[in-house]
């Protein structure tokens, strides 16, 4: 039995795909404080997978208003 590790972080593009948004909309969610942002190696921006999963349960129209 193999266990696949759960991905803790995802890129902004991956988050946009999951949420059905574009990358600038994900950037707005970050700037409004709805998503945390982490810099990996000082360059790459990642967001927590758990937070994206929680936001995915909300109506898309609500996310677009943020």
C-alpha cells in the first residue's frame, strides 16, 4: 500500500484553476486577506491548499466580488 503525500501548497495558477478564476482574481483574494501567501525560495508564491479547498465551497459569484 502506497500513501501519496498531501500537497500543502499550490501555485496561484493551480488555485485559479481549482476556483474557476483567473490569476489576477486569486491575487485579489490574497490582497483582501482571504488567502495566505507564502514565498518559497524568495521567488515563488504559493497558497495553502486547505484554504483554496475551503474557498472552492463558496459560490463563484461571491469570490468574484471580493
